[in-house]
C-alpha cells in the first residue's frame, strides 16, 4: 500500500513494495528518527516479518544469520552516519558467503552536515566504503 502523506512516506512505501515483490520476507530494523518513514512503511506491510534491534552491529549479524537460515533476502534498516558503518562487518561476511542481505541507511542532506547536526557524516565518506565492499554504485549494499 502506497502512502502519499509526504515524499518520504511515499518513497519508503514504494521501496518496501518493491522489496516485497523481489522476495523480501524479513526486515531487521534499527530504529532512528531519519529512518522512521521506512520503519512505518515496513510496519504497514503484513507480508514482511519486522524484527527491531537497537544495536546496529548486533542487528547486522542477526540479519546475516536470518538470511543464511532461510536462504531468503533480508534487509537491514538504520538511520544515517555511523549507524550504517556498523553494518559493514556483517555486509562483508554476507557478500563473501553469498548470503542475500541488503543494507539501507538514510543519509541526510549535506545541509545537516554543515550545520553540525548529530549523527551525520559526508555521504561520500559513508557510501564509498560500502561501495568498495559490494560494488554497488548507489551506496545500497546488496
């Protein structure tokens, strides 16, 4: 179901609907304010098992185990900045083991970075290591 309340809820609901059509069954969610629209989109979708885990590194390795157990795609969701960086070790393990895992981090506009907002880092800094690990040109690890 698409949510037209605002641009963030619309794109989040489109992403969830697309992931479900591609076979997603499980979302491991590390809640944060910037990822709230995606968290709500998952919450509104009955076809996806939602597992909230506060610690990003633990959540990422839990997701690897879940994907390995089920042999089905699992998505990781977190807010921006260093939260996504905590996914890297598990993403590397998933990639090297050919485990279906996708990480989604919400990166804020550069205006927040230059205003010294909390939990922000330059998009090129946070996306580049993940791209180097996964080969993804978009910053979304697959």
